[in-house]
């Protein structure tokens, strides 16, 4: 086996180096003298240029690839930071909306309480709401220790929303006017119009119209849209003059025997966070 001779390789490398240096020197001398390079110089120069391109091309490719990957990683990280900031912004916007809604509800409740000067009132927070639309029940954070009793009227925002049906020590259940429970104690109401007053029972809720339904009317007064509906206080289960809503329309039932009055409630029933329980009229009425 032929042995590797390092001295021979060194001599070859030195000879190539001398040749290249000589060629470059001659090229520079020719350029300084203003002459044209000879054939050998041209071949050597072209060979050196080609070798430089061959060697530098992969290096440049790797450098460009590394720069592209670095830019891609920087862009990805920047996008992640922007997404986090966007999520934080969305959360802040939603929190502001929730706070604005809560403030509005509290202002409406305060405005309502200012109109109920003739009643003892208990303000409560809504803890939860029954998912069963047939029952339509709220649970509030006040109970018997706060003076609540069954059948007390419950208002929110601008009008009547329901009645207390169960009282515990520190909580109570409120059945809303939208409940389909036919066994509920319904509110006696008074409808005031220019032609006089009519009385009836607030019994149902028409979900399509978003209106409460009053039937069993007494009196011959002609009712029109915009007439005011309040509790009458008859029956003793609720005080009189609590605001309920305004008349939308009045029409006879499908049998032609009774007149139904559709009432748009002052309060909306689906976004209740704070309610006011009317304990009793001041002076023990």
C-alpha cells in the first residue's frame, strides 16, 4: 500500500501558490502598464473567479437561509406577542362592557327605588337563574333574616318582574312574570285610561310579542295603546301602584267571550342582576 507523503503535497501546494501569485503579479503589472493580459493570465484569472463563485455560493446560500429562518422566527414571536395583546384588549373591552351594564342596572335600580318612597324595600343580587324556561325562577341572596316573606313583589330596573315564592334564611326564589306555571298566584292589576279604569288579572306571557297578558277584565272603559298598567293591590298579596308596563293592544279572545290586554313590561326579564323586593307599604298598610 502506497504511503501518504506529506512533503510531496506541501511542495505541490507551494508550486500552485507560486503560480497563482506570479499570475496575479503579472496581471497587476499588465494593468498598471495598460496592456492586455496574456492567455495564461486570463485562464488563471477566470479559474480563480470561478473557484470563488463555487466556494462563496454555498456560503451565501447558508447565510441567506439562516437570515430567512431568523426573520421567520422573529415574525412568529412578534405575531404571538400581538395575539396576546389583542386577547388582553378584547378581555378589557368585554370587562368594560360588563361594568357599564352593571352600572346601568344599578342606576336603574336606584332610580326605581327613588320612585318607591311609600314602600319598604330590600335590594338583592341575583345569584342564579333556573335553566328551565317553564319555571323561570331567580335565586337571590336575601332571605328571611333580611325580612323577606312569601308573595312579596319583586321589581327590577323600571317595573315589576315577579314574586317571592320560597324563602330561606339567606336566600329566596323569585318566580318571574314570564313563568308558564298555571298554579302561580297571579297579580291583580289596574289599567288607567282617559275613559276610566279597568281591572284584571296578570296571568300569562306571550313570548312572540314579548308582552304580558291581562284577562278577566272588569269595566267598560275603552283601552288603547299607551295606557298605564299598575298593580291594583286587590287580593292583599301585593301592594297597589307598583309599575308594570303600558298597553300594546287589546283584543277579544278566540271564543269572543273575554278581552285580552297585551302589556309591554317596563322591565326586561332576561338580563337581571339586581332586584328590589317590596316588603310592605310604609305605615303597615
